């Protein structure tokens, strides 16, 4: 469907605020028009509208009660920045900056809950009730695993402004493995810039291109047909910056599929998303991440062992612990020495906890 292949054009100016002026900053210098008349509008400094004070005067009348607003274009958090779509109740894109330090640390998701972003007007936010019983999971765009360095960053990653309705198997499977791959890149490169988000793409039906998507809950949260991820690796010692761009269907994807099947050119993603990504990046200095690094996701057996290990660590009863251990036999997996020691240690810990509870009740 796709051939191989910061942000919207306005983001360049917003992030580099010196490039943006209120209208009166420019026209008051050129034509001595009263700057107070034009404080309703901001435009890029190279905009031709700045040369036409007649149009500006007319615009002031047209917008005398204010310009229609879709809310703040950029929303800032401790470890991510996003643009939010108030009509779809999902992010347009979410950008992160990862280093090895970001993905390591004591922060955890144990007592963190999904909740509406307090920075989003209630009328335009998604709610947990929208997802309940919908058949769709709450899929992080900036995942919890990218925010282990800070409990605040972890907490903010659970705002629903950072979430899209995602196929459950995709969320816990292929997409999760892609996120893990991105974190592993911090072992090789100094930093990783990641931009993720939802897409709603047309499908061909009877020779026509049709856009069709589900909405869930009372808030009518839009369910994307696809997800995208832009991954840029950086190291001072490298002459080029490896870049990988991926468009992934929002449906179950088995282990037989490789990440490179979903790789596209950056320009292809920009065309379908309507967003210009990494506008300040010199694209002549970019190399193909998958050719440089391989883009190999974790294999099935290793992935299963990884999650069984996590379940052992989080077990709160001997019954649950033994059930988790039984998954090894069910999946014909062989535990290593670390996992065996972890199981024995956890079992002893839980036995002591249950013994203490028993003594208290006597």
C-alpha cells in the first residue's frame, strides 16, 4: 500500500518563537498602523498578509469577536509535547526525546491511572468511560516505558490526550515490540527523537476511496485505522542521522511480520497525515535506520519470556504466581537461571506475607 519512504509548518515558527510576530509587530514598523488594531492575529513573519494593511483592516472587522479556536496548538509536558485534535479527542502527534537515562529509573505505573488531561477543556476531552466496553484498548503514544526516569512524566503519560483507541493485540504485541525497539536504540545512540500518532486512511471500495472509521463512547472518540511512528537517531560521532518511518495498521499483527514491511518514506507519511515532520532536519544528512540498525523486533519466545518475567515480579499472591509459572509449560518455554531465581525469591516473599497475615488474624 505504501512505498518506502517537527511538525506542521507552523511548528517551526512556534518552537522558534522569534520567527513569529503578532501582526502589529511588522505592520507598525512598515506603515505606522496603530498596532493595537491588529493584536487579534499571529502569522509567520514571511506571510504576504503583512504587506496588505487593507486586508488586515478587513480581517479586524471580520474577526472583531475573535478568531475561531481549536485550542492551543502545542501542549507541553515533562517528557513529551503534543498537538491535540479537539474534534477527534485524540492527539494529532506526540513527540518525545529519549536517552538511556529516560528509559531507566525508579518511576512505575503501579498507582497511576488513565485520566482526562486537566489542560484540555472538558467538552473536548475523552473519558475512561468512552473506552469501557468498546472493544478498544487505551494506547499510549508516549508509552509508560519511555518515562521511567520521572514519576511526574509517568503520570502525565497516562493523560487521555496521549492516548488513542488501539487494537488490544496490536497494543500489547507488535506496537509494544516497536516501542521496546525504540528504547533499545538508546543503548546504541546518544538520543532518539520519536513522533507517534494516529491516522485515518481511506480504503478502496467499488473503485472509490472511502474514509470510514468508528467512534466510541459518548465523547465519540475517533478510532484510527493506522498508527505512525517517526524515529530519528542521533550521535555526535555519526556523519548521518538514521531515520525510520512506519505506518502500522490498527489491527492484530503476528510475529511472522517484520517491521520493514511497514516502513515508508517520510514524504509519504507527510502526504497522508497532512503534517510536515522535522522541518529543520537536513534530509541530505539522513540515512535509513533499517539499513543501518536492522529494525529487528524482539522474537516471539523472548517476548513471551519477557512478559512472564514481568508478571512474576508483579504477582501479589502465590496462586497467581503459580498460574503465571504454568504459562511456561503451556507455551513450551524454557526459563533461564534468572527467571528461576526470581520465581523462587518471589514465592518466598509471598509466603512470608501470607504467614504474617495469618498471624495477625489469630
